[in-house]
C-alpha cells in the first residue's frame, strides 16, 4: 500500500471496531517503526485521520 491508495478496515470477528463506521479512507502518510512495523495514516470519510497497522487495512483501489 502507498500514499493515495483507497482502503477500508479489515473485517475481523475479534475486533471491537465496526468496519462500516469507517467506510473508506485514503492513505495520507506511512511510518515504519524501529521494529519494521508499518503504520498508515488514513483519512476516513466519516472519521478523523488515524494511524492503522498494515494488517488492519484492506486495499480497495491503488492510486494513479
């Protein structure tokens, strides 16, 4: 995934989050921590921007 891609939350039975609440979002920024874990700042249609782990997001459409 890269900046500009459209994503949505992965549906997971263990997650307390309602994926429908977030709808779709666009990746604004990417950060790799000291352990190599990628985090994506996502601007959601229905929520404020938040940082999410790679495994929590599903790619909907690639940018350009």
